[in-house]
C-alpha cells in the first residue's frame, strides 16, 4: 500500500501559530504543540505522527503533514479489536478511534460470557481487556475520541473528531449498538437516579434494595440473575407471557428465590422525588393498573444501531442497521461495516469478531483493486 505523506512547515505557519496561541514544544524532536484554551491554560493537543492535522486545517488553512491511513476503524468493541488485529497482520497503517475510555464495547457490560469459545465463564471485562491487550501487542494504534462526522464521497475519506481531522483510504465502521429507551415519563428524569441501562455497572448501588428489570430477552434475564445476587428482591417485568431468552438463562432465573416475574405488563411511568420510588404498571390483558414500589429500574428492552454518523450517507435497512453482508461491503466504496451495526442474524461477540476479520480481507481486496 502506498504510504505517502505531505510535509509543509514554513515561516507563515509559525507566524499563524503564535497568533492563535499555539506554542512549539522545545523538548521533543518531532514538532509538537500545546494549545492555550480560552482561559489561557495550556492544553496538550494530541498529535498524529508529529503534526495534528485538525489543528493545521483549522488554524493554518490546509498546508500540513497529514498521514493518510490505509484503514481507520471506528469503535473498539469485539468487531473493531478483531479488525485491528487482522489489519496489523496485513501490515496496513491503521488507526482505531474509540469514544469510550476503555476498549471492549458492550462486552464490558457483561458480567459473564459463556459462549465465546475457549473462555468458559469469563467476565466480559476480562475478555474485553484480553482482546485489547492482544491488539496492543500486535502494535495497534488507538486514540480515545468520539467521531463526530464523516466525509465519505471522495476516494480519501475524512473522519472528524472534536480536535482532529483524520484521513484514510478505507474505513471500517464498528460502532455497535446502544440501548433502546422505554420512552415513558420519568425515564430521562431519573437516569442515574435509579434508572439504569447497565446492571453490571450500577447493580452494586442497589445492595439489599428492591429493583425491577424491564425486558424479556437474554440481556434482561442476565441482568435479573446478576441483580438477584445482591438485591433483596428483583421484579422482572415483561410485556408477554413467556421469555424470549436462552433456555439455560431461563432455568437459572427460575431457580432464584428472590426473583418474581410480572407477566403481560408494561411500565407506563417511573415515579419518585429525587430517586426512583415506584413504577406505574399496566397489565396488557386486563388493563389493570398497579403501582409497584422499587428503588431502581433497570431497562433492557433491546438495542438500536449507532448510526448517527452515517444517516443519509450509507444505505441502511428498515431497522437502521448498515446494509452489508458477511464481507462488510457497504453501499459506499471503501467503507465497510463490522459487528452489531450491520444487518445480521445474530449479534454476539463471536459474530462481531468474525466480521472484523472479514472486513479486513475486504479492505485488502479493495486497496489492491483500486491501487490507492
Ligand atoms: C448486557 C449484555 C450482555 C451480553 N452478553 C453477551 C454474551 O454473553 N455473549 C455474547 O457473545 N455477546 C453478548 N452480548 C452482545 C455483545 O456484547 C455484542 O454483540 C458485541 O459487543 C458487539 O460488538 P461490536 O464491536 O459490534 O459493538 P460494541 O461492542 O457495541 O462496540 C462498539 C464500540 O464503538 C464505539 N463507538 C460508537 N460510536 C462511536 C463514535 N462515534 N466514535 C468512536 N467510537 C464509537 C463504542 O464506544 C463501542 O466501544 C451482550 C451484550 C450486552 C449489552
């Protein structure tokens, strides 16, 4: 793959730099800069191979050294991490951009993973950390930034974060999914005050309390099992009369003495003063209303694709997932999709990992065909 860079540092640049409050660092061999914020404090500006392309673009009007990556991967869940490992083996110059302060994506919210081969009963956090360590050992390069915008029309794609503009020949979107909301009164108001979407993250705050879990799939059942270990009582509220989670999880749940399932019911509102205190429930078959006293409400009613970046830019299916098959090829040349964010049958760690690997093969094929 070509690895061209553009270099231009001249006097004009330095004049402009001082005008906008950028200062050359004296102690580094490669030119690096600190930026003064509006309060006059010095902030470190993250640099890519010596020069930060975004800062040059914004302040200097375009003359700069910009590394054009072979591949940028957005997201470092299982799909993104697998992709970067394969990209390292393929010797592609690669950057992984991750919004979260840790890699691992949704895996990190899973207290126990039983279905990833070779790691029986490992915690999601341990598995995520192991994946990341593997990627680090292969020489992967990560930055912790949220991608805010993408320019996908040209052959060289541009990825914008708050501080930087990155350029790349190919892009793998591995942005995964986010939790779906109940969209009932009180949900937003009490988020962080009794309403949570992550039992493994927040369960500890409800030790010996009464909590509810809303949902009936794998995640809801797993959450209820997890919470039953530390909470006095767990209500599982489901809108149907049977659960849609894996059998083995249902069996584990049913064996727990402090779990009660409230069937055929929906939460209509979440109430409280400063913290969640009760839920208003409606029985869908009888229409009966009931007030259920709880200290916390864990919501696990499904997922939505993280597709904000690509709306109107890539073809999406009716659920908002990126239209792409196993090879990750999307409707835009040079842009590939891996993991939960794409159309697929099974959204799991093992399928996300497989997507990451497949996408890199597609990236290599694309780069070879295009010769860019
Ligand atoms: C509670 C729970 C339990 C689960 N249990 C299991 C299990 O036991 N077994 C199993 O196989 N699967 C399980 N799953 C599903 C599994 O975690 C997912 O299928 C898998 O993590 C999907 O991987 P991904 O890489 O596609 O996306 P994700 O894991 O969602 O990762 C996406 C990453 O992209 C980043 N990102 C998103 N937008 C941006 C942006 N704009 N800029 C930069 N970064 C961005 C996110 O921060 C995130 O790190 C579980 C999920 C949950 C929530």
